[in-house]
């Protein structure tokens, strides 16, 4: 009789434990990290000095603000532009866009395409955007003489939700 009671309790405990292991999650993402990269074919005689672009933000996605300006932690030169400089990004709340201009710190310019910026944004109202929800426009890539670089564009290469 004791064995049957012990076995019944063991089975009940096992079922309760498994029932608590649902795949549902109540976790809500509160931030999104975009990686922006240069993509395309760079001519052998060209070196990239900088890039600028406008990123459109979907609904319920905004940059962190410090007063009326974007917080300094929102845009960071990274990848091939790591350690580079930038003009202060400009946020337009009416169009929900951010204008970004970056320069690398290599005197002779960068001769490869790849990641150039990390952008960290805030999510509201359980937003769950995908990378294609952040179109880039007004893209300009310049060489070390200040001339446009043809054949190279900027893309959102990665999106991580936290």
C-alpha cells in the first residue's frame, strides 16, 4: 500500500513539474540593437572615409533622449568604423527618423565594406520589429577626397531584441 501511495505521489509530482514547463513566455523586449553595415563592391582604388544615412523607425520604437537631443549611447561607430567619429544624430519625431553621419578614424580610409554602426533603440507597447522594419534612405558613402563612392550602400545587417 505504501508503495502505491509513493508511486502515485511521484507520478503526480512529475506531472505537475512537466505542466509548469510551458513554452509560453511573458518576457517583453524593451530594446532593439541594430547593426548597420556597408554592402557592395568597393573599387580597388577607393577608400571609404565616411557614411551618412537616415533610418526610419517603426511605430513604438524611439531613441533614448537626453533633453531634446538623442542620448550619446544611441549611436556608436562600430566594426570597420570602431573608434570613429560622428556628428550628433538628429531625431525627427514627426517622421520618426534618425539622421546619422559617421567617419572612420583611419587616415587613409577603410578599404573593406562591413559593419559601421550600432544603434540602440527603445521599444514600447510590446513592439517586436524585424530588420526590414528599419529602412535606410538618403544613403551617402564618401571616399577620402569627399567624393561619392559608387557601388556601396548601407543596410541593416542585424537586429537583436532584448
